[in-house]
C-alpha cells in the first residue's frame, strides 16, 4: 500500500509540473488516503505483535 501511495504522489508531482491541477489534486488525495490506511495497518500490526509476545 505504501508503494501505491508513493506512485500516486509521483503522478501528482508530474501532473502539477505540467499544469494539470485537477489531476494533481485527485492523485494527492488518493496518495494521502492510502498513506493513512498504511499507517493505521502498520500501527495495528505492531500493537498486535506486542500483545502476542507479551
């Protein structure tokens, strides 16, 4: 998921450079959503790993 977040961020940067504001904004929103989903899943995985070992 982090990979897709980075890909959409790069697409947004390229679109912004060429002046496609709407596409860039959409790609940034998708990248943000995917990043937060990845962060939440990483935290849940870390906590569940601590609980299992403890």
